[in-house]
C-alpha cells in the first residue's frame, strides 16, 4: 500500500480528510466517546500508528503487555500485511463508563479475505476511552 497522506479521505469512512478527522486523535485529542475511539483506532491500523493503538488499549485487554517492543512489532507486522478496505459501524451503545460498538471491517491479509464483524467493549478510565476487548462473529 502506498504511503497514506494527511490529505487523503480518512479511513474511518467520515468523508473528511484524515488531517481533519482521526489524525486529531492520533495527535493527542481525547475521543469524546467510544465510537470516536473505535473509528480512530481503525484509522490508526490503516496509517500504521502503532503507538496510538497501544496507548488506547486497556490493561485488561488480552494483548496488553508492559513490554511494548514485541507488541509494537506484532502490530506493525499485522498492519504491513493487511489491506484495509473499509469500516462499517453496525451498532453503538453509549454509556457513561462502558460502551459497545459493533462493526464490520473489510480486510485482506496476504491477499486473502479476512473480513470480520466484531462486538467491542470500551471503558472510560480517567476521562479517556480505552479498548477493552472484542468478540468476533
């Protein structure tokens, strides 16, 4: 995949330029809800912002580790081998401290269709939303 430009449409599907959409979260703006966080995490995978993915993952996530070097390498390898084709939000259940997003990701890994639907759980910790876990359908 060619290098992603800040002037390209945002991968999250908003039809805004990346620099006006998810890039603001990648640069430090706090997501106001779990849906913004989920969409910005998807975009982070597309643009290979490994640090953002790690930063927005809750400590209770099975992939979480304080030894981030190998974790970062694994995420980067996944991003490098993936061709993200789109994101579709199916459902969003908002809450004060917990929220759920169901979404469909169109994805090819090593040229094989690996698209999936995920039901994700998010929680708010110290004012910031974090990705806890997801179940695949």
